[in-house]
C-alpha cells in the first residue's frame, strides 16, 4: 500500500507552516518520510537535525558557453541577446550564466560555432537521517537558479520512492508558500492538504488565493489558524469564509512565546514542551489527520 501524503502549505511566508510541519514530522516518528519542498528557503533541517548523509547534484536548464579559441568576437551574439547576458570583458565576449536564459539564439547566429549550450547545476538534493529515527528528503536551490518547481518535483519523487522502499505509512511535506510553480509541484499527488494561515488581513487574503489553487486540483483541504487570538475579529472572518467554502478548521493555535523559545533551541514545540497548550492541540491534530487519511 502506498504512503498517504499530507502536504502543509500557506498562502504567505511567516505563518508558522514549517514549525507545524516539523511538529507533525516529530509526532509521526518513524512512520513517515519527510519532504521539505520549500527549496527556495529550506530550513526544516534545522528543526529535525538532518545529517545530510546523501547528496546529489541537480541539473536543470541550459546556459551558453563561448569557446574563446574559436570565437572571432564578431559581436552577433551580443546583438541578439535580449537578456543582456553577453558582455565584452578584456576584448573577449563572455556569457553571464546568471543572466543567460538558455534561449539558444546566440548559439544559432554564431558564424563559427563557438557557442555551445551546457546543462546548468540548479541545486543539490539531500537525503538525511533525522532525530525522529526516520529520513527526510530536502534540497537547496542554487544562487540565481530557476526551475525550483522541477527541483520540488525531484524531492517529491525521491520521497515517494523512499516511502515505498521502507514501507512507510505517510509522507509529510512542507510545501512552499504562495501559489506559484513550486507550490503546484508540492501539491502533486497529495491525499490531504493542511493550509496554515494567521489572523491578519494579509493572512485572509492569501488564504483565499491558496484555497482557490487547491480547489482547482480537487484536493481535500483543512485549515489551521495560527496565532488566532492576536486578532479575533479577523480570525472570525477567516472561519466564516472557510465555513462557506466547506473547509474544516482543524485547529486554532494561540499566540505563545514558547513557540519562539523552542525555535531558538532548534526544537519543535511538541519536543520542547509536550505539555503546553499548543503541543496538546498539535497532538490532537495529528491523530485527526490519521483518522482522515483512513
């Protein structure tokens, strides 16, 4: 039987999504493979004490490369490059890999065949042992690299293969914030989506956007309102909106400085203080998610 996927997302950054994902991972112990799909700003490894045991380079996209021994510096490549990726340095035409979009225009117009297209390293993928006794698949997008959606897809595929190989019950995914390509890749194959929002005007606005996305994929979604008591008026508006959309609020987490104290020690809150109110709520959340996935 294939592992069930729980994907945790949020419409914006800073809602507590990763902390909640890591808490669910900690509660799952060795029953779940963890996937950190927030490759643009990966930080889940800090909370789960990843050991970075396995590393694999990830290549995606192309960039032009000029062979200076063949190049006659005619300037045709620079003329046609709409991305201003080709510059003359020390009387030699050279390509700026960060600016190059790999469109191949320069490659086709070069009269001497001095330009070749080379596959680019876009980041690194890791498989780590974590403190729960299980494993986590995570990645880091390279500086200036694009195609983070493809790297997320690689993380998801690797996590699924690992879960099948090790006969795990769940895959817990920390998705990217927002509604872009990395989020869509994070949601692919999800059995249940947990949307984390906060009691702010921007939180409500971005919740509406991300819920529209999950509905377009016909994915079962539930919601957690973090720091609901900071603005109970907005929190009520969020609940009213979700009620109209037939989305269940599975938890309302209060503001608690214990959350920040746990983070300062690189621990999840259910590990730092298992008897505090938030820990008790999150334990109940995990039990309910398990029931939902049955």
